[in-house]
C-alpha cells in the first residue's frame, strides 16, 4: 500500500504513522483518505501498538486552508459528508482495542491536535505548540476539539483556550491534562513506550482502553457493568493463565494475545 502524504511502517508489532505532507503536514483531502487507509493497517493482527508522529518542526497544522475555500461552494450536507471521512478516522483511532500514542513536536494545532486527542496517550516536547486557532477563520474545532478536549481539560479550560485561540507549550499542556508525558524526544519516548507495551497482554490492554472510554462517556452503573464484563472475558484467556503460572514460577510471562 503506497502513501503520498504519510509514511506508514510496521516493525515487530509497532505501526508508525508519520505525517509527511510538506511543508506543514496540512490535513489535505488526500491525507484524509490516506489516514483512513492507515487505520486499516492499524487494524491488522500483526499490529499491537500504533504511533502517530510528524516532524521535529510540525506535527500538523490541521486542515489545509484551501479546503475551506473550496467548501464555500459546498452545501452543508456535502460539508458534513466530507468531514465524516476524517471523523471516522478519529473515531477508529479512539475505539480500536490497541494502544495509540501521539508523539508531538513542533506545531500541533487545529485538526492536528484533534488527531492527537483521538489517541490514548500524548507524549509532547516541552517546546511544542498546541491549541485551537479556528476562530481566526470564524469556525470552531469541529472534529473532537470541543467534544474530546473537554473530557481531558474540563469545560472551563476548554472554553478558555477555544475562545481565546491561545497557544500553549508542552509544559502547560501537561499541567492542564492535555499531555500525559513531557519528554525531550517524543519519537524516541513513544518508541520506547510502544516497545514496553509489546510485553503486555494485548486483550487486557484493549479491554482496559474500551472500559476507560466507556467510563468517560457513560454513567457509573453502565461503566461498572462493562468493566465486569471485560474482566469476566479476560479471566478465561490463555494470557491470564500464563500470567498466573509465570507468577508462581517467578519468571516473566510470555503473552500471546490468546
């Protein structure tokens, strides 16, 4: 599968999706469809962990401004249909039962930040620049910048940053809950993080992700029910039995995903 705006590689269970649309990794129409194809790669059984990254100078500036100029001639229905392509990409990243990491250096704004929000863990350079400047063209962050952002930073901070369009660095992103880790080299840190996850039981990681997402979006009773169902599934897996045996034998477990 060939890509023009992305560099997609799979190495020993880790899939890396590098945004490669020079010069600023704008999410063009072509990249939207290629991201959809990249998600197909992430869904493959050989992939255990996914990483989204950019370049040292820019993760992504978000949508190509020419797209909004083109959209002036669209109907509202046509705009929603077009937006659905990228929206489904973000939803797939958020719901796939595998850890998805975002390694962020440089500029990460607008749709680029919305891509990062769809990931599970964001590893950010202290000097990164993050935010939502959509108000400059009379819009709002429309593909998770409002709906996902609020879950991470709370309604007050979300509204403050969206209203003002203020850009923040990696240190402040961690302070408000937008970044999970601030690291000097996000690419290296993400690779090390991903490698550490390869030794973990895949089903347990996947169901933990699904359960936490449910707890975020549902009432406590529903979340607890899903949590119980996930545990009752995992207790019957070969990996659970392997974990018990490894504990008794004082050795490292060898999980297979079964």
